[in-house]
């Protein structure tokens, strides 16, 4: 085969290959791979702090060393404490100080040595004993709420004695003006003090009575004001007042400011027996004082500064629970005082 023939055959073959290629079925497109999507990542929530369990005060055991349940005012306080503790489900140990300094110390030793008391309410009349009592509780690691008489390092709950006395003095002097007329109707002012207790708070109460009287009777001179030593025994308080009255036989218009309701009633009864007409005021608002206002007997009882003894437990138990729960409590919690008379008694004690 010559060269020309070979060239012709090669050209023909090339043409056939090109035609075959053009007529061939196009290859199916290859599927495109789907993009790879990462699976969603689940982020665990940050652990939340566990809420502290609510403070359960009912699991606490408290002790109450009472002033002396032989007094009507204190008996009302005792009842309010027991009832409030029971309502709150609190185990309350009740010990009676019996208005005796030695008994108060014995009770403090008993409470401090038990080992199961979470808080103590101390109500001791003899203030000079309170530093030693406070030390016993401090050594035992027991927090204290002092009732009406301060205790070193303790939260104080109780009367604002100066204000309470001042209200009683104002009410007594106003009653004198209403009864005897004029701006200076009084011949003699007799006011009880109790120095034997060593309590500055009772001195505040006495000074408040004098200040309240002078506020209502600004022309009253000091020579007409006599302070005398009374006491927690109403008979002794009455005897002391009568000694003063006997020393002033010519005093016709006499007012007497007492530190408690039972003392005021006892003084009025003694004065009536001696045919001396006087006016007297009390402080506290116990059952004796309320009965005197409602009945008008003995005559001459002008009224009393309320300390609301029936509310002590309602105030003190929640205060103690707040203290044990670590809440901020004020160092001094004062009662709001009102001077109670026949004109407003139903507002506070409806029949």
C-alpha cells in the first residue's frame, strides 16, 4: 500500500471517530454531593444555685425567764408569750424569776447549762444583776432579747419609759385642770420612784411623769413636787404615798403619778379610806388598770399609759425568729404608747 492510500484510510477513520463521538449519548451528570451540615451542638445549661431552704423557726427551742407572774401585768405578758410560741410551733421553756434577783440568777444558770436553748428572753427587774446574767448566756453562746430592762449585748424590747411617763403626767395634769379648773389647780404633786431596783429606766419613767405634768402646768413650782420611794408591792407603794399626804394635811388638790396600775389603785383606795380626795394615773395597761377605767372605781383613776402587755408575745416571737435567721434587727425595739382613758378605751379594747 502506497503512501497516498495509507493517508486516505487514516483520514476516513478519523472522520468516523469524530462523527461517533458527536452522536453518542451524553454522559449523565454525576450527582453533586450535598454539603455536610454539622449536627447541632446541645449546650448544657449552667447549674443554677440551689435555693437555701426556708428558715424553720419551729425547730428552735427558746427559753423565757419571766419577771414574776404574781403581778397582773406580768401575768398578761406571760400568757401572750406562751400563746405566741404555741401558735408558731416553738418549744418554749418558761421559768419564773419571781421578782427575785437570786431566782433570776438561778434561772439563768439553768438555761445556760442545758445545751439545747437557741435563744432566751430575759425579763429581770433587778438591773444590777443583768451584767452577770448576760455573761452566763454569752459563755453558753445563747443570743438574748431583754424585755423592758436592758441586758448588756442583748436586743432590747419594751417601753420607752420617758415617753410613757410623760404621757401619764400629761394625762394626769389635764384631768386635774378639767376637775378643779384654772391653769394652776394643783396644791401638791406626788410622784413615785423606785431607786431600790437600780434601774435607770424607772428613773426615766419618773422623770417623764414630772415633765409631762409640768408641760400641762407650766407655772408649777418645784416646791410642790414630792418624789417618794414606792416599789413593786402595791401596799408598800400606797403606804409611802400616804406618808407624803399625811405630811401635807392642807393640800386639797393632790395628784399622784404612779409607776404601775396596781400601785395607782392601791394609793387611791388608801386615800379614800383616809378621806383624802386625789387623782392618780398608772402605767402599764394591765387588767387592774382597765377595770378601774371601765368601772370608775376607785374614783380618781384618770387613766394609764398603755404598754400593751397582751402584744408582747406577738412581737417577741417573730423578732426572735428574725434574729436566729440572721436577719438584721434593730438593737432597740420600742412599744408605741398611748394614754388610755374612759374616752378612748373602746377604741383599743372594744366591749
